[in-house]
C-alpha cells in the first residue's frame, strides 16, 4: 500500500500536512511513556514493549479462543529492490507506525489504512562493512523525534511528522568496520547506543547522547584497558579506564583491537536504575593468541545510565574461542522463592546455557542448558563459569605440520548459537520464558591472522550442519526457577525472529517459511498461522486502537543464516526475500 512517491531523503504527503494542521499529531513521547510502555496498551514506544524487554502485553481480546479469527487488514511494502533481511520491531504512537527497513530506511505508516506518510533513506557510502546482512532492528521514539542508527555508524533523529533530519551524529568510523544495527535505547532523556563490527577488530562501546540535541553525554568502551569519557559543559573529561587498567586479562596489545561489540543494544531496569548491555566475541576468534578471560568480551554489563560506569559484569564465555558472543538480551523479572521476592534477570546465551542472575549485583543464581546438546563445556560451576572440555577448543595452527590450519573440532552449538539475536519473551502470567532456539553443530578450526584496519579479523574457518533431519529451530517454554523445558515447537528451518507473549495466553512468533504463528502459552498447542509471503525474522507487536486489538509483524527473509549458514543455508535457499509489514485484527 505504498502509494506516495518519495525522494532520496524524505517526503511529506498531503496527509501528513493535514495531520499537522488538524491537531492529529499529538504530544511527543516522554520518559514516563517509555517506562509505562508495557501497561499502556494504546501504543508501542519502546523496543521490547517496555524498557525491561519482556515483550509481554496485558491485552486479552486476541486469545486462545478468538485468535483463529485473526484477519490481515493491511500490508505495507518497503518497495524497491532493497529487500534482504528485515529484523525490525515496529513502533506505534498516535495512529502512526514507525518501522525500519533494510539499508537504513525508516517509514511512517498510517496504522488505520497502511498508507505511507513519509520515508527516509540514509545515503550510505559504498564502503560499509556489515557483518551479517544490511539489517536494522528499529527506531527509538522521544519527544517529536524518531531516532535510529545507520550502517555507516551514524545516529539520525527525524521529525516524526515530516521525516526531516533534526540532528545527525557520527558514532564511529565505518571504514574501520563499525556499523549500527540495533534499536537505540532511551533512558532519562538520553539515547543510548551500542556498536556493531566485532568481526573487524573494532573496540566495542556504549555511548549516550542527549536525545533532543544529539550532544554526546558519555562514552564507555567495553574492552578492558580503554579510557571512558564524560562531557561536562561541552568539554571531554576522562572518566576512568574500563576494568581499571590495560592488560589484566589480555596478553600484549590484543586489547587494542579486542572486539566485544555491543551490537544488539540493551535493556533498562528502572528499579535498580541499571542498563544491561551484552558484549560480543573477543577478536580474533583464534583464542590461543589471547590466553586469559579477555574482559569484557562475551559478557553482560550493568551500566549506570547517568555516567557510563560499569557497575557489575557477568562473563558467560571467558576466553571465547567459538564466537559465542554474549550480546543476547538480559531481561529483568521477579519471582518468589520461599515467600521472598527475587529481583532477577535472565538471558539465553549463544553458548547453549540459560542464566538467571541477581540483577542488583550480577551474582549467579542458576544456569542450565536450553538446547539438547552442548559439547564445548561439561556444565557450569557454582559461580556460573563454564567447565571447559579442553579437547573441544579449536587448536593452534602453529602446531600443525603446515602452520596454516589448526586442529578442527566439532562444537555444539554452532557459532550462530543455541540462540542468536532473536529476542525471547517473558509471560507475567505463566512465569515462563519463550526462547527461540536452534539445534546445530559446527566444525571449526583456527588459522593464522593479523589485524588490518577495516579487514575481517577472524582467524578461523568453519562449516555448520544440522543435528536433526526434520528440524533445526525450536521454540521452547523454559521455567527460569527450575531450568525445565515445559513445552517445545519444532521448526524445519532455523528460527531467527523475536517472540511476543500476551495475557490472552498466547505466544506469537514468525518463522523463515513465512508464517506468523500463535501458540497456547501453557501447553504449546498451535492456535493460528498465516503465511506472509516471505520469511519472518522480525519481532511481532500488539496494541489497542478504537477498542480493538491489533497485531503487526515485519516480513522479509534474510539475516545471518543465508550468509553464514553453509550447509544449513542450503536448507532454506529456496526462500524468497521480501520487505513488508503485515497488520492483523479480529473482525468486528
């Protein structure tokens, strides 16, 4: 339903102008709106339906009894030849949907009709180096601004009514391998962003900017040894070295190109006033070069939003040699234990273990596998540290006869993870986490490598294979208090999109085969499916308008699996790319 021609930068339709003059363009998004997002059902103004990222809605009109009647009411096409992977979560405010598309595009759409209001296309240079497709995971809303990150590592703030640029800031140098792919996080009037680029020997960081002006507030590197900064009265002031000093858990100068990219963005817990950001793999993958824990790679960090201080950290894979990262979302939740409320947070890691932490101090509460097989570790010790299987770490290539290829080992999960970026959901009704996961293995070996700015910095080779003939993807309902799997749904293709839970006892998820599906949250029975015409790797949302509940999801196959999946990618090579938003509701 994309009906209006747009220029390279932005376009304003007559409908937008009419909205401006008629007063339909209502008040902007406030900090209070974002904090209350989970319980205010008439909009979606944060990534994760609330800063904690639980992806839970209290809406009940669409439920296990009515979902079979859910009908598509409109589909909006991103248009053109710029398709590829569409990993965005839409936002909805005052009757307008704001959604990103591949190649750093933003669209404003009338949610009643599916008509385009405006479109913004970032003018990307030729030299961008995205690791894992030209995706974008969504915008942030604040005041009258729509803010997002681009593949050439810029933050851009657009006027929500016209799509005109209000401010633009360079976050990092794309020529060194940096990019931005995550939806920004808004906390206390600041827009918080991480960076992508871990496969290029960048240095991960989290930065805060004034959301209204774009002025930088602080910068915190996520590799031990790099200086943090804070800006006071417009002046850059040193704010302490991450980890205290360089070289404590890194050999030589490898910390200078240490990776630990913060490419998925973060969540925020108002109760503890902490942001939780995950960090990616250390660089290079070749772990024999860097004995030690290599902080703060493959970790979860609790960061003070006021100054960027790292308050605590929890490392899931010290001295990571499998590219297991640690970026997956850390979701705050409470549960009862002997009558006492435990302030917890949970994450399902690429390495195949799910962790429950004390979100106040980062202490390990419990951990357990959420996949069927783990080969690289025997388990976790009492502090949550993995108990390694030494023979299942890729070998040093210098020990081989030709010095070109180290000992190859079979590792489970593969480097694409027991769970990758795709966000899980937590239901406040069932107390369960709904985890999109994959069952696959890899053969991996190390190779000689040296750092060159802007070049791939892996030092490893690999092939990926499925563990089962009839499925790779598994949607699991996991009990965080016991570590037990309550139910599962098996999917032939790998799962790569997010999950939504609702008080209607439903769990929504899309699959690469193109189906939007809904399951009974208690027992996993499939209650609904609808084919959108292209694989779903985005995250569904739901909201209420004029007394009716709506569900929307972005459709468009792509992401890392077709690019990195090897033998697994052949399983899904027939799937067509796309680029559209589908919106559903119950008939009146």
